[in-house]
């Protein structure tokens, strides 16, 4: 049994960064390699990356998922978008929807929502919200215009800051709670490891011949879901939508030494690619759906990294696809055998969270040393906090 209490640590409130630094790449950088820790600033990250490193970024874009409706009585109803239901459960299609769409939501002040519909005036149009299923939190939105739902939420919504920040969103959060390379709309939380990257950092990567590529995982609110059970195996993981391109697969096959994801979401996507390939080798018709326990099945019949990736590429080629979408609930916890990733760039995470378990799975017991060093050296924690580069020796490919 993995006890969640073994992955908690004391995080004082004053260590939580409520706002980002003025300059993204001025964040502190903790470098963990060969079991040792050193300190730097993020703008120097390229100098610490091994030769022939290849980085993968998550290019999801945070949508203003928090929408407030005011009742005639003055009561405020807050609707927080979680996942699309109709006309399609696929995020990209739901964001492109016109006239109507339905989403599963969390609803603040739900008991005050008794009438059939709520309305919100947006310049020259009106957004209507109808509670389609109170128990499931399904809300049907409608509007009479040719605007896409992406345009509607841009007008109506607020930046969905993490709940632990305990502050209201400010105008600056629209850009600062977003990576500079964000592209595909659909996340309700930012892939925060990428918040430190600037054009200058990308230039420094290029100068050292460090390549990179972009994949997509639409981060869900489940990323903040606490582990409420003592026995980690009983925790139910959230699922998130992923999109993998043929270019992603080609880059994985061409760069077989140091694959380093930027952020836990990129890591979860990369590792999910392997498990999807393993499924396809058993069943060529297998859907792209990675369940939380898939990595913990019989390991005697598992394919090599290359065979698994090629299986996914074959799937795309056979169906004449440039990209394939799926879902992942992969649960990376201590005992997980990493198949693709050799390093990790990531922020510092909440005690006792699934992300804390992922870090512990990656670096082993040294997670305590890393977090102790960060706390002792005044690092800023969580979404707007500082960064780390983790290079565990045991995962570095042999030269």
C-alpha cells in the first residue's frame, strides 16, 4: 500500500506565490542531477540540459472558464466549465460550436438557481444558461449569433485561477496564467511549468541545438483534486483529453536519448502514448483511452518503447490522420516504470497531491531532499512559483 501521508510536507502559506514575477524567466531554478541539488535562474535552463535533449511542451490554452450570472434578486451564480457534453465531447469541437453547447460544470450557489434560465448580456448579444441536469451539473448555453463558443467565453468568462490562490482574477492573469506558446483552447488550468519560458529562453535552446515539439493535453480541474483516501490505490483519477500528432511520433522516434517533458501534463501525455501503443499491438482497433491502472498490468508482455510508438504511428498512417485524439487517466505514482521520459521540468506541487506522487515516482525518495532545499532557499511554490529541472541518474539513457 502507498500511504498518501508519506507524500505530504509542511507548506507555509507565505511560500505560495499569489502572483507571478514581473519577468517570467527570472524565476528560480532548482536543478537536481546525479542525486545532487544546485540553484540557478530559469533563464539559464538551457545550460543544464544534457546534449541532444529534446523537449515536449503542452500547447493547450486556458479558457476563461469561470462565468458569473446575476439574478434579479442580486444573487450570484458561478458556473465553472469542466468538460463539454454536446454537440461534441471533444473540446476542440465544443469550442467551435455555434448557437448552443452543453457542458458539465460545477455551480456555485446552486440552491439559488431555481428558475429555468439565466441570462447575461454581452455587448450586442445575450448568453442564456439553462440547467439541463441539476444532479450532474449539466448546463446548456445558447446565444443568437454566429460567434463560436470560444468567442462567447472570451467575452463572458474570467480566468480560472487555482482555488488555493484564494484571490479574484485580475486583468493581467489573462496573459500571465497562460504560456506564450498556448494555442489550442480547452484547458481550465494552465500547464504551469511552461509559464517560465520566454522568447529569449527559446533562443538559448536553439543556440544549444536543443529541439522541441508541441503536443496537447487539455488540463482539467481534476488536476487540483486532492487525494482524500489514505490508500493511494483507492484514489479515482480524473481523465483529460489529449491530442498527439504524427510529427510528435516522428520526433519521439528520431530522438531516443533525452526526452524531457515541460510539465507533468506533457509527461502524462508522453507516457500515455507508450501505453496506447502497447494496447494497439494487442488490439489494432483499441480506442485511445488510457485508464489509471493500465500501467500496472502484467509487465512480461510489454513491448519496447520503439515498437509501441511505431504502433501508434501505424494507426495514424492507416487511417490517414495527421493527429489522433484520446483521453488519459494515467496515474503515475511510486512504482511506475517510466517508458519515454528521461527528465522533467516542473514547478513545486501541493503536499499529498497526485502531482506530488508523480514527482516521487520520478526521483524516488530524493523528493524530500528537493523540496527541503526549495523551502530552505526561499523558493516560491505552486502555479505562479519557481521551477525545477529533474534529471534522475537511473533514468538517463546509457551513452
